[in-house]
C-alpha cells in the first residue's frame, strides 16, 4: 500500500502541521515517504524558513569577539524572521557555542568553513603570519565543530573555498564529505575529508577574489586589465567567460553568487542595476534591469536615489532578493516589486558596537561587511553531520 496516498489529508494541511514542528522531527519525517520528503525539502514554509539567511561579519576587531558573528534569518519570500525565544519555529543559528575566536571563510550547503584568529588582531592581520592557517568545519544546525589538519602554508581568508557533497557510496543518510581549496598566489593546496590529507597542486591562474563552488567547479571574478571576467577551472586549464557588461570603472559594483540551482551576476553603476543568469555554463540571460529612478524607495530621510547601490549577496534560494549596502546600512532590494525595503531595526542587533565609532570611521567598517549566504542542502534525511577529522 502506498502510505502517502492513504492519508486523508491534503498537502496544504500536512504542510501546516509540519510548520508547527521542531527542526529535528522534520528531518526524521523525511524518511517516511517520498511525498513527505518532497514537501519538507521544497516547501519554503517548513525547514527553509528556519535555516535560510545570511551570516554577517564586519571587518573590524569587534568582529573577532565570541558571538559577534550574527545570523539574519531571511525567508525566501523576503520576510525577516525574528529571534524571539517564544517562537518555537526559530532556530538559533548563531555561533555562540564556539569558544575560540574565529572568522567565517566560506559557506556551502548548510556548513561553514571557519578560520582561527587572535582576539587582538583584525580580520586580515595576524601577529604570526608565517604559521599555517588553522581551519574548522562547522555545522550550525547540530552545533558541531571539527578542526582540520593544518596545511603547509598560510592563506588569506578570501583565498579559500569550501564545497560539500554527498558520497553515494556511503550508506549513511547523515554523512557528507567536503573539499577545501586554498591559494596564496604561488601555491595551491587542496584538502579532502575522504583522504584527510592536504595535497599541493599546480597554482594555475592568479586569483585575487574569493572562489565560489557551483556544479563542482570553482568560479571567481577576475578584474584585471580594466575588465571583468568570470573564470573557472576546467580540466587542466582555466576557462574565461566574458560578462555582458565587462567594462570596469570606479563606479561599478559587481557581484557573483549562487541562488537556487543557478549562478548569477549583478552589476550596479550610478544609473541602473542589472542581473544576469549563467545558462549552460556559456551564455548570459538577463533577468532584471532597472534604472534607479524607477526604484521605489522607503520613506526615510537617510536614503535617497543619490546614494550608492552596492549589491552584497543574493538570497540563497530566491535570486530576486538581494542584500544591498546603501548609506552605511543594510537594505533588501526586491526585484519583483522594484522596491527597497528597510531592515533598519536589525542594525543595532547585528553589531551595536559599530554605531559607537566616530562618524569618519563608520563608513569603511560597514562598507567592508562580509555576508555569507546560508541554506541547507536537500539531500539529507536527518540532521547532516560531518566526520571528525
């Protein structure tokens, strides 16, 4: 007998029941039948509303204090979920359980790659620059943290990339493997959780920006020679893909990111904002174009059409939601409504210490804010875990 078809309930009613359950039973119920697994994995009102959003870190010494890396829970519909303890649907995704001083290096499929830092230094400075980097892999959902063996060399934070995948040969629903790749300009090292070893490989093309894993390949933005190219490792060589607007100027703000199952490119200048999607790994398809004169702005005296529109990150499940920096504040731009939405009530909750800085130091600190989109992968049928290395 087909269990899912024997239930006298509609999918809508089942979803309403699932919404009221804690996160751990939801993962277990994915094993009941394919219908329930599809509902839990694909319906944005269930698991995704609890665990989808952005980790935010500011490039200042304040960001290194324990618990000062914050998580903003943003539903794919754009609704910002509060952190009230009375809401049983809200999951604590902050990293307060980590006792060491760390910074986020990368995020992939529900896991974080962290790097150990000293409390007395900024994100990019370290008294012991010659020592190899200490990396950690963290599962914020299960509060699991493991340390990796140290690589041979030291790497800057933006020169490391992180990719998680499900090994089909392992008959464990909650087991995942991962790869870490690091590059310092002359050397490239790769760590595999299967071998538990770092190996040194040919460095390949110079890369000065953070790589993004997409479809088991690393993509990065190359801004050399007054132009912008999307680069990726393909076989033994480097492949370059031209952007639709490759002209580089001091007024252009460009962003690449993964949302849903696609890779997107955003370009913002003084007059308009444009978004393209990469199709078949070759061509660009325009998904959005708007001049700032047509954007609907909130009724606030601190934001106007004259302020720079700097895209920081795509929502991991809905590319039409973009976190934007405008006039020293975070806002959300909704493409479908062509509207700027304030999240000003979160400013003091994210980093209250920032607002105590002098005005002439406020802009650069917030301008260097780092955002890491975060969402769970759909493959696991229970709380995903990583093997301790």
